C-alpha cells in the first residue's frame, strides 16, 4: 500500500489528519535534523496502521515535506 504524506516538523504536538484526497498531514515534534523527523514519522505510522516499523519505507521525498510512503501489510 502506498500513501502520500505531508510532514510538518517542529510542531507542538503529534497528530495525524486526513484530507479529502486521502493525503495524510502529520505533525511531528522532532526537528528535520539527522533524520529524527523521519524516524518519528515511521514510528507514528507503524502505530496508526498497527504494523512493525520495518514494514514502512519512505519511497520518495526523504528530505522533503511531501513524501511517498510504502507500507507492507
């Protein structure tokens, strides 16, 4: 399963919202430094979709706010 995600790092709280087109907007507490925001993103998505973290890959946009995520279910 592939999912489009828009990430907002340095937010005050973690939250996930879904827009009408199916894109997830994810607010992360971590800064976008040294991959910390990406780690938090994977951890949060693993919890949301109830899968191990190793099942989630960032396919595109590793250093971008807009990412394409692959989730093995």
